[in-house]
């Protein structure tokens, strides 16, 4: 069985962020204890090198704005870039799998007005999970950051009962219930989960791959930070539509 951790970047409002993005991190349940121990060792390394407390929450927003636990440390932009990159590179070393979903909100409003980007993003994510779990004969349990509990539960139950996916080889939709997503999604406080913190960093890196950052002397998250995931990127989610490796992008 797989545990799939999901966090978001951006918001649903028309006047807010350019995109709504989801980042996912998948870990085999049988490997979870050893991977967790390795993550603790990784966080001890960060404490030794940068002074970051082992239990500190590391989020993209904190690294970008030197906020949260980073404010009292006075770390340079180059150091925060290194911390971000290390988190993405670590995922391949730990045998994790990662993918992202990026919804361009202005494009969605133009071509499919009235739809909530959160619904579209989660439906795409659940479709990819359905395909992956079905093809590989595994089950998965979803763990997501607290905040949109009712929406995520509703969409997951809908996917499990009567999920649909657009046909890649013609018009119309295929009925593909996501029967291998077990039970209701589990909400967690990201402050208590290293895996959710990695998912948050993935979500923002996915956004920046699609929407490059404005020019500046030191880019904490440059456009191709997503590529630092290397072999952790789950290529299956983008193979049919020939999208960026490990990314589902609307449009």
C-alpha cells in the first residue's frame, strides 16, 4: 500500500495567485518507518548546517520570505535556495515518488467558467492516482493538509464511486472509479508531518515550473527547481499528454 501526501500552493480566488497547484509525495507503507528515520537524520543535518530546529515547519512561503522559523536565523537567499533544493533532491534518495498538478486560473475561467480551480485540481490528481494504483495493483491512502477537509472528502468519495477521466485517444469520458483509494482522506497538520512539508515544497516548485519567477539576483525557487526531484518524478502522470515530467498542467 502507498501513502500519498498532498499539499497545495496558491488560492482559489480570481484576484489571488495566478495558479492553484497541488504537490504530492508517495511512499510505500512498508518503507515508511525507515524513510521517516532518514528524514529525521536529514533534519538533523539541516540543524547542524543552518541552525534549523529539527521540529521546525519548513514551507515554501517561509523560505521565500524568510519567515516562520527562518526569521531569527538570518539565512541568506543562497542558503534558503540550498535548503529548498536539498528537500527536492532528498526525495529520490529516499525512494519517494512525486507529482504535481497546476491549474492556470485565468485560462480555466476563460474556457470553463464557473468551475472552482480546487475542484479541477483535485479531480486531476485523483484521476492520476486511479490510473497509477490500478495499473500497479496497489492501494493508497490520502493524507492532506488541514483546511479543505469537506471538499477533499467529497471529491474523493465521488472519484471512488463514479470517477471519470477524459479519453486521451478520442472524445468523451471513460468511467474509471478509483476503487483503490481506500477510506476517506486523512487531514493532518503540516507542522506535524515532514511528508506534507515536502508536498508543499513540491507544489510551489510545480507552480514556478509553469510560471517562471521574476528576475532577481538570487532565485530561491528558479523555474527548473522542479527538475531537482530527478527520478522521484512520477512520469506516468504526464506520459499520455506529453506534459512536463511528473506534472499535470491545465490547460
